[in-house]
C-alpha cells in the first residue's frame, strides 16, 4: 500500500522531505506510516508516525526521533524555519486501511462499518493483498478492503476465547495456549 500523501502547506516540498526522512525510518527497521508538516508563521511542526509488525517501543521512538532530528538539521532548507519534531506510533485507535494494518491486528477484535452501512464486530484472521478473513458470529467471512468504510481495533480486557482462536486456525490456538501457560 503506498504511503498516504503528507499534509502540506503551500510552498513546502513534501516529496523532498519524505525522501530525506523515509530512509532514516526504514534504516531503523520501521515503516513511515504518515508524515504531516504544518506551519504557523515561520515555525513548523513535523509529525512522523512510525510503525512495525512487532510494534514500536518508547526507546525505539526516542532513537528514531534523534536520528530524524539530526537529518532535519542537515536539511533545514526544506522547512525554511524552526521546527518542532513529533515522532509517534499509530496507536490502537488508528483506522485499519490496508493489508499491513489488518496483518498487525491479527487475532484482535475489530469493529467494522462497510460502505453499504452494515456494521459488525469480528476477530481478525489472515490478511491477504485484497481481503482479510474475519470471524463474525462464529462464521469465517472474507472482507474485501475496498468494501470497508471504517474499521478499528477494539480494546479487550480479557484474552480472546479459545474457541474463536481455534476457528481462525490451529497455529492461532497454539499461540493462545502458550500465552495462557506463561
């Protein structure tokens, strides 16, 4: 899935900035999920959202932030003024918009609204290039990404039911058993 276009102000060269920052994020082992550049007078806010299949920890955020700050200082002409850098991870409330988001939500409970207006809650199975398997009311359904108007992970305070994990595949049930015995 291509990177969403960065938010930009008139006169800003977001493509150049993206070209400078993305290799730093990738070199640290992460994906640049979003880049927003906002201006207030001559001051800019550069917000970089990074993500990875295994998540992003606070130490990771700090290391990426230092590396990005050093690179922005070397390319200060791209911003034309002082800046504030914000580096963050997407968070649990991020909408699921593409394969990698669904892949990272594997076995999580999600709320979905389709373009047709249907809403349902289900558990995420395998994510493919065009669709994801979702367990809804005990039935496996294929959900095409193109049919989703909005989807988001639901916060659960209990482990996923073993029966649901079994329906999503033996490897998922085995992983849950290991977590329960740990």
